[in-house]
């Protein structure tokens, strides 16, 4: 914010752009998540799956819809399945069926996503702990049938079958307890808790279902359009500054425009501590970015980085705790005011979707960062850009070392790029956040940025 104020004081109409899931956008994302959840819970096929008559849309389309047109049809039932032994079991059936229906609907939108498959497998693994060995075969049969249903278009008939499978599953659990001794105490409560855990996981997936391409193709263009509408620049172009992933987004944006021969509508860009290719550097991110098995990473829909840091930092920010290393990742010694450093760690970081981390992980592989499909390499097309670039690096940046910044800079046409590393052998030194918040930034970094932008601002000249 102080950097933005400084730019504003220099006469620039300055805007701070936040992407989904971060900072001020939290309230909006919560509303969106609540709306999505409400849409699901109000869906006639999910809500009324267990009633004797349900409102369904005649199957003229593959997917269930919320259109008001409806007709009453009987739910297919199995009288043997419907027999229950306790008053709690019908409620369990309802709860289970709704959860499985929600899982199936979510799965249909992920197109065989390994994340949903892992969660489904984990759910049934936990359920098997509630049944004796003699009932495992029957339970596995139910699980296999449900997994098969998840692969199909989600119509009202599919919901009916999910209802029947839910009733059968609860019946298997109940009968299994009658045939063994000693019985498992409180199995209904344990099943209920397992169902609730499944629902929480689904809500988390829905709330954090985006990746780097969503930022690039939706958020950034929307922000640019809004700013242009409000500012109405005379030449129709903006000046853009991006730190860390903000700079990566700018590189990706101009690369894509270069490939397509499109005008990015940017007069110039400044990137701070950013790169689309980390393969030649010893970036510390290699320790944190999931490089090995994407399926394993997707078992966790999102990483609550902000919560983890704000909770543990006060007690683990000193040696020998590992988070004491975080200081050197963020700021070089004596370069940032201690109070500002603490505020940065406690408030700057947010929950990061696993899909964002997985896509950013491609910047550590040959060819550098690529799109969601893995078919477009952003570095490959930076040689085609027509936008002037100022690329800044910090000499002690462990996250995005100068080597990583240069690996990106070297493919940009020389007449368009200016590359500068801040920091001197005798000090002061610059780490990842010192370029924007360090003690010396206002006297060394900011003037460099202002001079560059002024040179390429046709309006001011």
C-alpha cells in the first residue's frame, strides 16, 4: 500500500489489483461459495432424492436442471432395502444420499478429476472400518456401483439409484452390527461424522476451484477492463507493475498476446522478483512446490498458508523452529522494519488452491511455466512481445534468485528489456519482499521504476 501511495504521489493514477481468494476479495468469494452451496442444496434432484415422490425434469437433457417444468414420478425402491432397525437409520440414509449426490454432481463438473476420485476412495475406506469382514464384499459392491454412477451424466434416474445405494449401504452397516459380537458402539454417529467430513471436503473444493489460468484469463482481464473504464487513459493503455506472481502473470499475459498477435493494451510492464522458468536457479520454492505426484497434492484441495503462518509465527519465528527461516525468505537482515515484517507475515498470505500450486510447479520443469493443459509454454513466446519490460531482482532473494529472473529476461528482445539486480556486496541486500517494502526501496527501487514508466508513458510526455 505504501508503494501504491508513493506512485500516486508521483502523479500516477494508481490501482491495486487483487485476485480471487486474496485479501479484500475474501467476502466476495465467501458469497460465491455460499451461493454455490445454496444452488446445490436447493436442487430438486438432491433435496428430494429420498421422498416417495420427487420433482424431476423430464430427461430431455443429460444434466439435471433447476427449470420449473416438472412432473411427479415414483422413486424406484427395493422393499428389502428399505427395512430399517432403528429410528436413526432413515435420517442417516437421507444424510448419506444427499452427500453422495452432492459428490456426484461435483464430480461431473471435474471430468474424472483425480481429486474427487481420491476423496471418494478415502470416504469408502473410512466406511469399511465400520463393518465386519463378512460384510466387506457387499460394501465393496455398493462402492463400485456408486463409482460407476459418478462417470455417467447426472440425471434424475442417477439420483434415484444413489438413493437406493445409500439405503443399501446403511442397511449393510446395521445388519453387520447385529451379526457380530461385540457390536461396534455408536456406528451411526461415526458414519454421520464421516459423511460430514465428506461434505466439508466438497465445500472446500467448490470454494477453491481455480488455478493460474483462471487468474490469467478471467481475473486480470476483468481488472484491466474495469480500470480502463474508470481511468479512461488517453492512449487506451495502462502501465503495469507486478511483484512475484503478479509479475509472472504479466509475463504470461504479454507472452500469450505475442503468440496471438494481439495488443495487450499495456504501454510498459515492470516485474519484481518474477520468473516463468526456475530450472537454472536454486529457488527455495523447490522445497514447497509439489513436484512429485499431482494426485497426492490434490488430496488437499487448498493449503491454508495464511492461517498456518499467522497461528504459528508468534511462537515459531525464532531458532530452532523452521519458521525462523521464513525471515530470510521474506527480507534480508535489517532491511525491513520488524513491525512491518510481522504484519506482512501475519496478514499478507492467504489460502492457496492446490491447483494453483500444481500449475506454478511447472515453472521448475524444462520449458518453464505452461498453461493448464500443458500445451502452451509461456517462456517460448516472450521473444515475440512488443511491450517494454523492466525486470528487477534482489541479490539475496532466495525465492526468486537473480538467476531465475535472468532465465526469463534473456529470451525477451534486448531492445525492449531492462534488467537490474538490487543489492551490493557490502550491503544493503535485497530479499524477496525488500524490493517493495525494504528500508531502502523508497530511495533506490521506486525511483528506478518511476523513471522507466515515465519514459514509456506517452500521456505524460
